[in-house]
């Protein structure tokens, strides 16, 4: 009989609805039962496309004996980390502090008042490799709860107090440093004044670049060794370094662009890239981007697409824009909800076809045998595909990269040589080889579509859709020629996504954004990252459309973010609102797979201040420049982190560069339906990257620009820097010269 998770909206929770474990959802009913029965809570956290979550579910949560232990001695609670990232962060922080590592599945034992007293990640079903099996662990924890409860509770209080002190002291150090809005009531000597913001930022940029340069993998691209993740924030940061250095005008600028280009090309060529269906897998288990962990996440697609678009613009390499086009093809074909938003992810695992032995395995949807390729392609095309992608009769995955023998006899498609080299080896000219390869990949895509697909996580998350909205909006105005025929489709997709967010996830009567939607909105209020990422997407959509509606909607969401999550004492944004049930309220300070809310919000605040015409001088009264003043406080709130370890916050550093740059914008006056108006806008979109973005707006966007009018009835551009505007121009050539001058 299904447990209580059968009624959940989350696909991850529903995966466990038929477990013999009597799972409950995270919430007051579960907490009340723990208090009433005086039992500890076993909180198990994961997500629907998590491979090791599936493994532990098969081994332990589907095991009747282990389920009996859990049901007897604990209150078992399942949580989808993607629905409740705030809860996940608290207990992940605890486990990392206690063990030095973390990951998913995350299994944490809590007191009935939600204090953690023991936890870890994956636990095997029996003792192995020096690790205690889950049944023995459950028995030990239950015994300790019965016989040594005061010690467990004391340890929980100690660790929580230590974590709380760590975050409180860090926040206090910001206030005590004399940062904006701080005051000291005692008579003790004031600490040495911190370095001016621009000096500290310059030092952080230098050391952040040095860290990436020194950790760069010159053989394969990317940073560090295996496993290798496509951390988008690193690319954002390097592109900003290059822009600040004038692109290729300095050695540092050239090196920053080289690191970007080699990383993205390595990813595009590798098995982490889905060469048939577009998009990128989560990470590679090796340093060479070859053997991926095959799940596909929406947030990765959106951020990598942005990286590719920005890098194509900075380097002029349209192959990067082609890879972004492949991502958008994947999103619009396989992850799009009919209403306009985008689903969250596709699983790494899927069922093998009966002809391939059946069963369930990671990557089954994506890998090929040589015999399969020979059976569905003409001989020359099969030879072309096999030569170009390194296909071998016995499979191309080395044993050391396949410890569970899931890929034996199979091949992962990855480019091993340039197409010109492949063509020459087969006696083909390059154009013929390109045409035949494209046709062969289309055929293989159709064959693969008939296989059992990986499970789709069809929930819709606000933050991830904000990232997708941003990427689509940018693509809709990107100058790359290979995107020209797609730009109208990208713009329509961006508009549909924004309208879905506004109609389904924004609750104007409460002034809140919801976190999740699946067959209707979930009863989960949004978190700081949801607001920040959606605001960023709306601002990009405004730049693509110059429709003031999206700018004003972004203003509303920013105001809600400020009201619910801003730390008035120390600056920056808490991840969760004040009315949370959490035992610890955190502010994220690491731009990892996803950027932190404060990092994204810093850029948003600067962009809003520019678009709304706030003066840029640091001494400006907050009353005259509220967004800019808050941006300064947000930057100062994390000074100890970005100055101490700048590589941890690459996205925040990009926002810091925006904050310290001279604001620049182009006001376009005239009829947006006039082709000349569109031409002027395209000049701005096509301009080379500058040290700070040039923002587009119309007189309708802000009152301060209301007296800027068309000249002689023709669309007119006013280039302004910090509200000081140059003489207006009406031709694309003149505007281009102004921008480049």
C-alpha cells in the first residue's frame, strides 16, 4: 500500500510512495508525531535525478527489514532538496561541518525539535569497505537515543551553537568594520579602516584570476581534476576579467579568453555534451569531460548556454553559439511545459531495451554499441561516425572509468578529432563529411528516441526558470549569424516563460513568488534565489523587448526580495524568510553549481539603479539611490568571503565590477515598431563586451529620461554615462562609433 508520499507533488517524493518505509513529508504533521511518540526523525534528502539516491532506495528503502527498523524506531521523513533548498542547506552544512564532506542522498537524524545529532550521505545495506551498513547504523542510533539521549542532545546543541556563532561572528565582523549603516556604541578604539571597496575588489579580481589560471587543466580545459563540473560562474568571471582588460589588448585579457575558449571547447567535444540531442550532462567523472554523470539539469543548460553566448560574442567563435543553439533545441523540444515554463531535469538512469539485455542502468539512453551503429547507418556513415566519435568494437569506456561495469561493450559519443581530419581519413571533402555527419546524427537521434527515456522531473522551479528566461532573452538578441533564424522563436519562448511565472508563480495579493509548480502551484513560498534569478531573467527580457512591463515587474519582485530576505543588521540576503521553521538561518556564500541569491541580487540592484536613473556617486544619499545603496551594502556584507577566497564567489565579483564601473546606457526614443528603432537596438546588442554592460531603455522606462525625444520623427539614440548624455544620433553607424569611442 502506498505511503503518505503518494499525495506529494514532488516527483522525487512520489518515487518513494511505494516503499515499505512509512515516509512522511517535511512539515508540522511529521514534527508533531515525533514529539508525540518521542522518537527521533530520520530525514532523508535527495532529488529525482540523483543516481546514488536511486541506489540507496533500491538497497535499503525498498528492503522490508530495513523499513521495519525505520518505522519502529524513527519518524521517517523524505525531502526533495530542489523544493526545499533551505532545509537541505542547513543539514548539509551540519554534515559537512561534522564529516568534512557532503552529497546526496543526505541522511540526517534529528531530535523532535529538528536539531541534528548524526548524519551522513549514502549508507550501504551491509558492512562493506570499512563502512557500517545501514541496518547496524539504525540500531546503533536507536540505542543511543534510548540510552544516551542527553549526550546526543548536548552534541546537537554544541554543533548548532558553533555553526550559529560562526555565521553570527562573520556578520558582526562586517558591522564592526565600519561598513555602510554600521555604528559602534562603545568607546573602544576603532579597528583599522578597511581598504576602499575598489582597492579590495581589484585585489580580489587579481587573486581570483590567479587561482583559476593556476588550477586550469591545460590538457582538457576546465579547472582542477576529476570529477569535473561545468561551473558557470568561473566562465562568467573570466569573461568579465577579459572585458576589464580590453579583451585581447593585454596578456591577462588574452589568457582569460583562452581559458574560457579551451574549457568550453573541451566540454563541447566531450561526452558530457549530448552530441545527438543537444544540452549537457551534469558533470564528468574523469578530468577529460569524457564519461559523464548522465543527468541533465535545467540550471546547467541555462547557465552553460549563457556562457556559450557570452564567449561567442567575446571571441567571435560562432561554434560556441552553435552549441548554445543545441541547448535551446533540447530545452524547447524535451523540457518545455505547454504553458511556457520549463521542467527541472531528466534522470541519469533509464531502462535498457530488451535487445540490449534489459535492466536499469545509468546512461542506457545515451550509449551505443558498434553493432547498433552498423545496423542503422549506411556503411560509409557508420565509418564516419565511428571514426569521428571514437567508437570501438568492444566499447570505448576504460575499465577504470566504469567501476560498476555499466558501459561494458558500449560507447559514449565524444568527438576525438577535428572533422577535417576525420574526412581526410575516409577520403571525403570537408563539406561532404559535414553533410553526411549531420544526416547520420539526425538518424541516430530518431533511433534513440524510440528507446525508453530517462524519467522526467516535471516540476517547475522559479529560480531555474529565471535562469532559462535569462538565457533565452539573451539569445533572442545575440548577434551570432547561426542564431538569426531562431531569434524570434527564442524571444517568444522567453515571453511565454515570463508570462507563466507571472500568472502561475507570482501571488500579487500576498506579494510573494512561489517556489514550485506541478499540475498547479505547490504550497511552498519562494526562497531568495527564486526572486533573484527571476529578477535577472526579467531584466534580460526587458533589454530584449524594451517593454517597461518587465522592468516594473522586476522592481516588484526586488522589493519583495528586500522585504522578506534582507539582513538589515549586516547586509546581504538570507536564503530563507524569517518565518521559517529552520534551526539555523543561513546566507549562502559560495557560487557553485548555482549562483547564490546575494551574488545575483548584487548585479540586479546595480542594473535597476541604472535603468531607474539613480545617481552613481558612492556618497549619494540612500534615499536618492536606494538600489545602489543596497548594492553597496550587499557587497560589503560578503567582503570577508570575496576578499579572503575570491574564487568562491565569482558571480558576486562580476556584480562588484558592475557596481564599481561607470554606469552606461543608451536611451532609444521613437516608435519600437519602426525598423530603424530595431536597428539601433541591434547595434547595442552586437557591440563588443565592455568593462561594464551598456543598458538599453526608453523614455517610458524612467521619468528622468522623459524629455528625450526623437529627432525629426526618426528613432534616436542617446548614449549616457552616469546620467551625462552625449549628443543624440539617429544612424546605426553613428551609434556604433559612439559606443566604440
